C-alpha cells in the first residue's frame, strides 16, 4: 500500500510494479507517488485487471507542520479517491510548480558551489514529480557522490549546504482535498516523525482517518506502539514497504503489507 513508480522517484514503471506484485504473490497494490497520481492511466488499470491484481488509487502528498517551536515535514497518504477530481488535479499542479522551482534553485546553488550539472539530462516536462533523488542520481553520475546516502548527506539533506526549503501546501488543505475527492487520509510513516509528542499532537489536531503502522523493515516494538495508538484513538491501520526500486535496495516490495481484510477495512 506504499509504492513509488517512475512518475516520482521510483525506478519501476507502473506496469513493472504490477508484474512484480503478481510474481511475489500479492493480491493488490497501491502506487503512492509523491504529489502525483499520473501513474493511474486507463491502460494501467486495464493491465491490473488483466493479470488479476487489485490496483487501489493512492498518492503521497507532502505537507509541512509549523509552530513556534518546530518545523517538520509531514507526508500524507490518500487512498481510494477519484484521481481525476478537479481538487486533486489542482493540488498536483501546485506541487509540480513548487517542485520545478525548487529543482532549478538547487541546481543553481550547486553550480555556484562548483558542482555543475548543466550537461545532465533533466527534462522537467517529462520527469513527473521531480525532486532531490533526481539531482542525487546526477551527482552520482558525475562522480561527486558515491551513492544516494552520500549525495544527501554531503549535498541535499535538510542540513546539507545545498538544501533548499520549500513552501508546501498545508496539512489542513491536503486532508480536505483528499476527503472531497472521496479518499481516506492516512498519516504516512509516523514512525519517522521526530518525537512522540509531535505525533500525538498531529493525531489529535488533524482529521486523519488512520496511520501507516506497518512500514518498511522497522522493529516490532515500534509497530506495537502505533497499533496501540490506533486502537486508543479509533484510527484505521495501513501498511506498506515504501518501495522505490534500485534507489533504496534495503527495502523490498512487500516487506510490509496489509491483509485483504485490512484493506477492506481501510477502504470501507
């Protein structure tokens, strides 16, 4: 229920992801690309039906929580919404423009710092939901970094010298948009949020339908804490690998998942 394709920062096409899901015995998937639902074409839905895989519309929207004390990136998963809804389309276009502007600004900042990527092939009109991983790959290609970890640590991470902050849509706007389009709103990878106090505040302040309790390769004790919180707050439970393909080889497709009953409960 948490997979990225080539329409954001994954390395597999939607068709390849469907084939992989079939091969490893999954009964369904949701492609949750960053800030876009472009993976969901009529052809992709038709192919999923042909091979017997349930394809559940999904997306992972970026937002920012801001207070006097803290500024924290918060990702929100939407499931089961109408991907052609005008509100969803408008929010995607807002994100695309934001990402393009930030992308260009980071390239300029790197060039001024002596890391020129002007001869790398960036087609901003065809790259879908562009972001830092695309620049990281270019840095690796040019020999400025050995791998994605070093690219982010040395150049692009939140505390790295070439990081460029981005003004994201609000949590409230994003939740409202998903719900207007008929979707369920899930707090993505809460296990990565810095501090349980902030996590509790997010859940009590905003109208999330649930949380992503099963995620990647995280330990059982962390999962149990999230499951208990969902039980106490009467929240829905989701789960997924956050599979990106070759960009994150330590996470495999299906390393976290929901049962079919869990998916029915989530979407009911």
